[in-house]
C-alpha cells in the first residue's frame, strides 16, 4: 500500500498526520484497496454502505438515474477525494447515488466506525481524523450548494454561465479545462445534450465564450 501514500498525504482527511504513522493507521482503520475497471459500478443507488471510499487513482462519477433512464451526474470524484462519507457518518446507511468508474480506478476503503472509536493502542491520530472529517464534510456542503446554484437557474444559458464563472474563479483564469465531455456536462447541469450544444454554439457566436473540446475561455471575465 506504500505506493498510495503520496495520495494520502494530499488528502484533507490526513492533514497533520505524520507519514510515518500511515502503515499503523491503515491497519487500525481496517483499510483495504479495490481495483475497478472503466464503466464498472462501484456501488448502486440504494446499496447499504459502511465504509468511506477514498479515490487514489482514476476518476469516478456519482450519478442518479430516474425511472425513464435519464442520468444526472451529481459530481466527479478525483484523487484524493472521498465518497460516501456523508452517508456513513450520518447513519443513513443507504447511498442515494450510484458510484461509477469513469476510467480504471483504485479505491481505498476505510471503516468509519474504527475512525471514530479509540483503539486499544490509543493511536494519537484518531482525534486529528475526526477534526479533519468535519472539515471535509463542511467543504462538500459548500460544493453541493454551488451545484444547486447552477441547476436552479431558469435557462440553459444561465446554467452554463453560472458553471463557467465558477470554473473561472476556481482556476483564477478566464481560460480553463472542464472535467466533462458534452454528454457529461449536460448530465451535470440536468439539460438535454442537443439543447446544451446549441446554446454553447450561440454563446460562442455571440463572443461570450470560446472553446475547443473541454477547453473554454470566458470573455470579459473579471
């Protein structure tokens, strides 16, 4: 498991924890790694989950499918981000989304019960993990609020510009790459792909944005 230690050091969950403690900590937390192939569903909406997943390699999408087969991308997970932490920490138990591998992935699963329970050896990192987890949950709440702001806009143009402005602010630049292809962007913003593509073309023709594939430039930014 040593090859994933650089990713763990970059994870907000392990902020302030000495790298020399990682081997002992992984054993104490009952951590185990799982490989997932591109397109594989890691867990389905409604599954009971008891472990927190920390992505150490690849990309994941958290998605929801309605009864008509329409898919909405809730968010994308990249290393060293986590998923299912809100579900297991809240005691809800059943995950409200499906977790799908966007490409080949490696995931580290951690037993959250062992994270919040002092072990027999009184490991010093437990209190730090708890504080760090609170910070992770707070940041996730902020990010989810940002998505709600995008998708509650009334028109596709407003949804797109809201998302583009967020990406420009996030990158501190009017030019940026987004993590989605066209279908994924449509799923993320909960709109039809054809309507999204038409609106992108119109925004480009009007000189509001420029783009090539997933690289965008927002004009008159800032």
